[in-house]
C-alpha cells in the first residue's frame, strides 16, 4: 500500500511543480510547531508501520486556518511510511493537494538535524510506528526536553505518547510523572488484535511511568490538557487535539 501511495505522491508532486494555556515565550518568538512522525517501515504482515495520516492532516487543517506554521521531522528524515490515507477525508485531501505540505512530508527533517529552539511546540503523531522508533530515542527525548524547558508546548496523539516515556526533566523526574494524559487505550489495542503485535501496552507503560491516564469510551474523542502537556486518545481525537494545541499557542483563530 505504501508503495502505491508513494507513487501517487511522486505523480502529484510532479504535477504541482508544473483547558486554556498560552505559550510562555515572548511575542517575538515564532509560533511554529515541530511535528514528528515515525520512520518505521512495515512491522508485521497485517500492520503498516510509520504514522497514521489523519493524525497529521486533521491538526494541520486547524493550524493552517489559525496561521500557525509547522515543520515535519522523523527519526530517519525523508519520506516516511504512513497508513490511513483516504482522499475522501477533506482534511487529507486539502493536505495532499497542497504542494508545500507534500514537500514537507517528502523531505522530513532528520531528528539529528532539528534545532529545537526554532519551535514553540512539539507534536508527536500516532500510528503504530512510534511504539518502536519513538521509544528509547535520545534525539527525540532531547528535542522534547528542550522545547519544554523553554516554556513550549509538548503534545502527542494516539500512540504518539510512547515518545514521552523516556523524557526526563533537569531534576531527573519523568516529564509525565503525575501528569494527566491520554493515549491509545489497552481496550482499543485489543479490539483490533494489535495487542499481539506491538512491543508493549502503551496505557500500562504510561501508568507505570507515573502518569494519571484518562480515557473516553472506546474510539471516542478525548483530549487532555495538563498545563503545557496536551494529549489526544485516538484518531477520532485528532481535530480536537489540534484545536487544543492551537489554543495553547494563543492562535488567532
């Protein structure tokens, strides 16, 4: 599937060539978000790796309307595998027909090349890939910590919170210890049979790390804001999640 999407991407690119918290930094700083997606390729016969496309496009639709700029980064850089691609979804269609946005996903910044001081927020996109390449990733941990320590927003949706597990503050405490958050639940994972594929249970790992995990009924939208930490439970939460991030940045929308 990814090869077909990648081919479509090349074709379209060729044609195109023809609760409230406001970011703590000063007004002179850019309201720019670093969106991080997985680089993981297919991990199992019935599971596509990488990231879940609507969890990128639905927040971006909000950011575009709010006038918030963004860059896209990934562990390996370049074009990352993705799943959930559906041009019948308006946000996905709008993203895909935007040549600038396609260029960003085709040329995602390698995490080792990211300058975190350029960003007011970081967003970790879900999909199952993050369960592998967001975890124990020192480059990602350092970026998140840098943005957080400068008063920025840390956000993650669905399986994206896997990338928060290893982040520690200057005092050695985990970023998520004692924080209210959400993510893809154990019940949601099991309902699709993915609990037999992923390397660990996200909900359980977040709780073990000291987070106060909250959840909505299965596959319903849930967004949790705890200070400068914003999380969304699942794909159904993606738009509401983007709205919460935009609000936290004090957008003009």
